[in-house]
C-alpha cells in the first residue's frame, strides 16, 4: 500500500536531488573563485588581468586573453600543478580537483570581459 507520507517523502527526496544537481556547478565555481583568490590573485589579480605590482614586474598575461584561453584545460592544469617560470607548483599544495576548479574559474574570467 502506498501511504501519503511515503509519497511526500519520495517527492522531497526528488526535490532535494534536483536542487543538488542544479547547485553543484555553482558551488564548484564558488570554490574555484575562493581558491583563485587565495592562491593566484596576489600575482594575477582578482580579475586575472595580472594588473598587480608582482604581475606587472613579471609581465604576466591577462588570464582572459585569447593566448591563455586557447590553451587546453590539460595545459592550464599542468601549468598550475607544475608551475612555470617564477610561478610555484601547486601539485603538493592543492588536490587535482582543486586545480581543475581554479582552471574552471579562469575560464569564467574570460566570460566576464
């Protein structure tokens, strides 16, 4: 027998699942933004432009520029993980998922301009 309470519980579970599916990418984006601000913004700036004292002295490219954005996710992940030039490696400081979230956020920076 199907009790009204069972149907309501099933409906609530379906609703919770839908909310989770819809909000998961937003949470990941928020996490990427937080990680970027904590680990990258000192040099790259909060907007990724490289318009900071360190960024200017190192002649950093704008992360939203076509030159950076044309790189594959794998290339950007490798640079973030292994470092490049004076940029430190983050493979021992961040998980691979966190590095992917930062790269995802770098993609979002280009969409904002």
